C-alpha cells in the first residue's frame, strides 16, 4: 500500500481543532482494545481501535486533533519505520508507544519524536496524561494546517497580475516602484493592491508580509512569473 494511497492529500473531513479529538489504538488484544475504548470515551474523546497497523493505515485521514496509542509488540511491526512514515505524512498525529519491556528502541523512539514510550503495566493516570499531552501537540499542528489552507485558498483567488503586485509589495517596493517594474500605471497598482488586501483578508501591509512568509518562507509560491 503506497503512502499516496494511505495518506492522500484529500482529507475525509475538513474540521477545525474544536472537533472532538480522536485517540487511535492499535493492539491485537481485543480485551485491551475494549478497555482502552471505555477509558478514552470516559474522558470525552473519540476512540477508534484497530487490530492491526494495516487497518489503521486504511482509515482515511481526519483533520482533527488526534494521537496514536501503539503496541510495539505486534507481529511483524517495525515501530520506528511506522513512526517515520506517519511523521512525514501525518505530522499532526503524535505516537505513544506501549511495550512489554524497555529496550534500546525506547531511546531511539524518543529521539525520533515519540511523545512517550510506556512499559506495561501502564496505569490509567499515566496513559491519560500522555494522551492529553499528545492531543495538545496535535491541536496546535491542526490549527497551523487549517490556517495555512485558508491562506492558500485566499491566494488561489488572486489573478496572475495581483500575484505579481503582491510579490513586489511584500518585498518592500512602493507603489510607484511596482508600477515601474511591471510597466503599468501607479493607479493600476493601487487598484490591484486593494484587491490583494481584500482577497487575502489582510488588515495591513505587515499582515500581508506575514501571510506571504507563511505561504512559503522561501517565497517559492510568491513569484513574479
């Protein structure tokens, strides 16, 4: 199964971070899954349990705060490989590893960005504390992604000429300098600039500059072509 298929660009839900968080659980022990389902739901979160990693990966991606509680003792599972895949394709999903014993993979997992690596038996309080921390991280990541998508939607409304004007304006040029660069009248530049500010929902020039930096820090998406 390819990452393009598993973690496609189209999300199953476009939901802000105020949606109920989801705690994904992957464990091949049904009694563990049922127990964690009850524990998670009692905290007011959504619980989705899976018997295998494949089942979890087949689940369409929701844009809501979420985290993954993963039993690293699953047959054939390479937890670090899975973690790297999720970190690239679903960075808003922190992972909490649960293992029957601590070993060298604990250090490797923590270095790779795991929120926690818990050794069984795990108390409910410890697990819930780790889940809360994970969901807070996820919420911040979802907020950033939603804000970026909103900016991208606004930028998509700009005409090619408006994008040219925006690129020159945020680079610090005055209207008359932009007019000279593009070979158009200064009044035309002012009109385009007004449209840019309106479509981008910018309240000021500093706002517009910040938006341009957020869209692409290297200004690869803000161009003159």
